[in-house]
C-alpha cells in the first residue's frame, strides 16, 4: 500500500475532471470517460465516486447546471434556451427540471433576481480536483489477491436498483429452482454477479438449462477477495470500502470483468437478523 499508487488514482480521476470541464456541451458517456482515465469501463463509476464523493452523472449534471446558472446571471441578453444548449442540455424541459431541482426556482426567476436570494447566488461550487475522502473509522478490511478459474453457472437476472428488496427475492427463487434440479454433488457454490445482478449457481459443463435460467461462464483470473459478514443493507458499504479504502493504494486497478459475491454452502449466520457470509471478488490487474 503506497501513497504513490493513491496519487496515480487521483491523477487519472483529475484527468477526467479536466476533460469534463472542457467538454461540458459534449456527449460525455461513461465509456468515453473511462478511456480518458485509462480505467476499466466496468468499474470506472465506482472508482470516480470513491475519489470524489459524487457519481459521474451527478458530477456532470451539477457542473452543467451551475455553469448555466452563472451564465444566466452574468449574460442577461442570452436566452434561457441558448444557455441550456450551450451547457449540454438537450431540451428546454430537461434543463428546466434540472435547474429547479438544483436551485428551487425556475431559470427565469433566477435571472430576474432570484440568484440574490439564493445561497448559491454569488458563487457556485467549483469543479475541484479529486481529493481522497477521509476513511471512515471502521475495522481494517483484510483483502488478498488470488487466481480463480472460470466457472460454468446457471443464473437468474435481477433488473432494478441494488438493495435489500428485489435481490433477496431473486435468491429465494434460485434456491427453489436449485432444489428441484440435479446440479451434481454439493455443497453448491453460488455467485452474485454485479454490474447487472445475476444470482448464479455453479453447474456441471454438460448441464442442460430450462426456461427459468440461462447458462453462462463467469471469467476467471486475478481477484481481490474480501470477507463479508452482514446484512443485505450493509453489503454495498463493504463494496464501497474495497473501492475507496483498499484499491487505490493496492498497486492494482479493476480489470474488465464483473465483480461477484461468492457464497459457499449455507451462507446463513443469523437468519433472524438476516446476517449472512460471503466473499467479495473484485477482478484486478497490476496498476
């Protein structure tokens, strides 16, 4: 763990921040920004949030709307629609919604003197450089890097936000399905694959799926592995600590493969409180 590795992460994120500031009116896709940073597009959004405290989309939206607000205040002869287009908004309606959400008033009201009453009126936040946020006081996280083989899995997909609602229901459905099928000798290893979310169980190579599941291969390679014990509400925070606490100083960067959670046998620790055990797997390559 070295300060030089952390500085490399900050340097790459700062390169993206500078790029965004210089191209606010352009199409700033996540894939294009990941290329600017030379980080994996699979994981760049998490690296950016760990460094800045904002999502990529949230940062771009804030910068666009705040620069547009300054233009409305300082250039009274430019139309609201011109300001919106100049700062990357594709329509008047999109701009109006974003402006009201940020400043609590319409762009017209802002220009007509509302900026004087707003706490944002005389200045808006500057798009500063990435600064490592102070780590929260938590128990040290033990992470080690291992090689994993590829794994053949049957999976069910969850579509929606991560959280403690839809995903546990997905696992319940997969367990019921697994119990009704011959998956070979146990105990059965299960994976929760992120980026999208797939609930998976490892199956033999010759396994024939039915209409309820898909069959695919989860790529192998080098993974940073961290133990997790907690609830579904807490697992996202554990992933955040891997990205913000361990990864920047590790000498590794995320690789172009999905993260997953690995469950061995029965993961239940405390069924009444919803506590379970798993391993967080982050694909990595040398920085």
